[in-house]
C-alpha cells in the first residue's frame, strides 16, 4: 500500500462509524416522533449523508431499527452445536436462556433501562417493524432446525419453530411487565419460572399440562 492510499482498517472503521451514526440518528428520531412519521430523507439529512449512502448501509427503513437483533441471528443454532457432551439440545437452550435472563440481556425482554424499554416498545408497537422482525425469527428458526438435524427432518423443524415462538412469547411478556412499571427483581423471578415451565412444556408436550 502506498503512503497516499488510505489504510483498509481505517476505511472499515469509518464505515462502521457511519453505519452506527445513521442507525443511532434514525432510532432517536423514531423514538421522538414515531416510526411512520419520520422519512428516510429526514434521517439522511440529520445523519449528514445522502439517501443513496443510507441505503448502501441499510436495505430498508425497518433495517435501521432491526439491525440491533442481527447479533443474535443463529444464536440458538450455535448453542446447540457447541453444547457440552451429554447435554440435550433443549437442556442447552434452556441453560442459555436462563443465563441470558441472569445477565439482563435486552433480547430476553428483562432489562429495565429506559432506552431499552422504549426501543422494544417501538418494535412491538409498530406493525411494520413487528412484521419485519418475523423475518429474523424465521431465519433463526431455520438455523436452529439445521443444527438440530442437518437432514432437515420435520421433527427438527417443528421443534425449532416451537422454541423460537416460545422465546418470543417469553420476551414480550417480560417486557410488558417492565414497561408497566413492575419491579425488575420480581419480574426476573417470574421470567425464570415461566421459562422453566415453557421448556418443560416443550419437553413433555401439551398433554402433561392439560391441553
């Protein structure tokens, strides 16, 4: 590389910073005024980039918000693939979920930081964002099914769908309680108990719960 050429590492860092700035500006505007009331042109202007530049970083307006879930894509599949010897897939997933609750991971809904509660409210209460989130859930479901059974048998696909649905239901219920102002320690105990019950249901089937 000649002295006049920019450092590839610096170029990458600049791109990461630009992407983060655009997303932060967009989310701040959405939280202040509502998702549907803010245009892409307004976001680009506030972030001091052009619309074409914005779309080079984010494929859609929804992605400006939902990219925060990207770090968790494939997480359940990784947990299953990397589980300790002798640990069943469901046991590994339950242990991971309880660990994430203990860590107050926002992805579990168990985080009472005002900005996290507001962000999740934006996602849950904006129809287009909730609809696009389904795409992330579907991708996660496919990844988990592949980790459970590379041959793609129906049983693995059904179990993966059940797990990802349960995870979403648990997270939404937990967030709802915190958003209503309930004490986080009380909510945490309830979230752990409900997760244990949900995983027992996944293991044993509906018949054992009277369904």
